[in-house]
C-alpha cells in the first residue's frame, strides 16, 4: 500500500499536472514513440496531431491520482478502458513503458518543481493504478480466450459478404478464416479491426460495434464512409474502397461494457444518431430473438433519408416485437412532407410522453447528440444507472472529482 505521505504528495500535485496536461501529454507521446515506435501499431497515430485520445489517457491518470486513496470510485471508467485496451492488445509489459515516459515528461515540463520526492511518489502511484488496469485486463483476456471459438489477441477473418445499407454505410460479414466457430458476445459490444494498409508503416486499428444479434455464423459490422480528409476515417474508407468478399482482416475478440443486461425486465429505449445505430441493431435483433415482452422504444435520428441505414430492417424487427414502437426523424429531410416522426434534433418534448421513468435507455451517436439526449433523459427523471451511453471515439469525461 502507498504511504500517507505519498498519497498526500500525489493528491496535492495532481491538479498542477492537470493544468499542464496538454504539454505533458505531447512531450510524453513524442518521447514514447521515439523510443518505442512499435507502439504505433497499437495507438491511433492517424490522429496524432489532434491528440484527443492521447489526452484521455493522461487525464485518466490524473483523475486516478486524485482518487488514489479510493480507486474503487473510478472502477466503472477503468472497466470501459480495460475493454478498449484488451480489444487493442495492450499487455502488462506495456505499462512500465507508459509509466517511464509519463514520469520523464512530468519532469521535463515541471522542471525544478518536480523534486525527486514528487517523482518517486508519482512512480509509486502509477504502479498502483497500472496494476488495477493490468488485473482487470488479465481477466478480460482470459474470458475472451475461454469462449467457444475464442482467442486472445487478433485472428484472421474472411469477408463473406459486403452489403450497402445506405449511401454511406456498408455492412461487412466476417467469418473466422480458421473455420472455428464464431464466439458469442453481448449485444452492444464491438470488435477491433486491424489492417495493414499499403503505404502505411504501421497497422491501423479501429473499433466497430457488432450490428446483429449473437449466435450467427458470422460477425457483422456496419461501417460509415468518412470524408477523405478525416484522418480517423482511414480504416473505414479502406474497408469501403479496398476490402471485398474473400479478403481477410485481423479481428479482436468482442469487447465493451455497453450492452444489453440479461435478466432486466423494465421498458427499454434504444436511441441512436447516425452510425450510432449499429449497436442498437444488435440489441434490437436480440430482443426479437429472445421474444421479449418488454416495451421497446426504438428511436433513430439520421441526417436525411439517404443516409438512413437499416430503415426497413429496423421496422421489420420492431414489428416482430410483442410491444415495440419505432420512431425516426431527419435533421434536414430531403422531402419535408415524407414519412418521419420528427424534424431537426430530438427534443425533450418529443421524448416526454414516449419514455416512462423506469425505462432503461441506451444511447449511441456523435458526442453532441449524446450530450443532448443524456441531458434530456436526466431532466425527464430517468435514473443515472438507466442512462447508458457509448461515445464514438474516446471517452473524454471519464470521472468526476
Ligand atoms: C486508450 C487510460 C495505459 C494504450 C485509453 C483511454 C484511456 C486510457 C482513458 C481512452 C479510452 C477510450 O478511448 O474510450 C490509460 C491509463 C493507463 C493506460 C490510465 C495507465 C495506467 C496504456 C498502455 C497502453 C495504452 C500501457 C499501451 C501501450 C492505449 C491505446 C488507446 C488507449 C492504444 C486507444 C487510443 C488510441 O487509439 O490511440 N487509455 N491507459 N494505454 N490506451 Fe490507455
């Protein structure tokens, strides 16, 4: 255990580090990737300049440091990150590398303020925090491996079908190249796709939600084509433009803690914006397969009719439910008089009479959409534990003080 003195030093210096966060983080990544370029196979370097997810890593270290004497308060956030790490192949031996470079950058940025005593305290605290991640991740690796058809890191899958779902979304059906069974997963979970794109020095990774119920002879992901100038769209656009039936990609075992919870019986709402629809399709499909009698409210917001994916599939699935309703709307409809339930953004007024207070709500979509919907649901009296959401990309706000 950490000494009281160490705890005090770490807690009192955490806010200082946080204010220097961006500086420390940029020094940190530059140093780490210079000394360990192989880590660029894991990190999302396509987006290095923006440094969004990189900042998330450092921020979480500071958040953990502030709570170093009560780390259990950040466990839910750690759980989410642990899944992401496992899906990317982060291993125990990586932690000392991150730790070493984090400390070097703290020293460099803080200069004289970083006394030996401060650095030692942080080294100790980092060790404790890292161990929490390592232990959780070890459990997740074991779980992935012991599944029927399971594996630990990445495994080759063959594309057996490629289906266009809208002007921008295309589904890929993936089957293990080794002929082994497809493992089960929880509806809402994602896989990491790892590709080696010609001309790129390092592999690129990207997470995609599985978009059908488990129990099929394939994984299905539904991928949105991005603007060619969007660095984060590299993998998606490569899949769209260069990966065809018969080709192989590397796939992680399913991961993630945003998923349907078995055994729950209260009403459920699945609320999505844009390609945030994909995990909802898996959940909806599962609710149909299990013949649930829960009230299911499926709400989808798309930019317009042309980019509205799975319009028919979702309608068909909802129709098979004992107690399901389907609403969709368009931010900017092409045909303002056409079929849809709302125009513009989803409003509290719209949700008010559709979502009872005991509803379990799952929300997925771009960050502004999420923030909006999460706020509205809270205003409508939905409890925090029943507001479950997944960001696209890194979770920026991970813990409260
Ligand atoms: C992502 C925290 C150690 C590799 C993240 C995220 C957080 C985080 C908060 C963002 C999660 C999200 O996107 O939802 C931490 C903490 C660590 C730690 C607190 C140490 C205690 C490591 C290590 C590695 C690693 C040792 C491997 C060398 C990554 C990668 C991502 C990530 C590759 C995804 C971001 C990207 O694609 O660039 N981590 N992490 N992390 N972490 Fe860690």
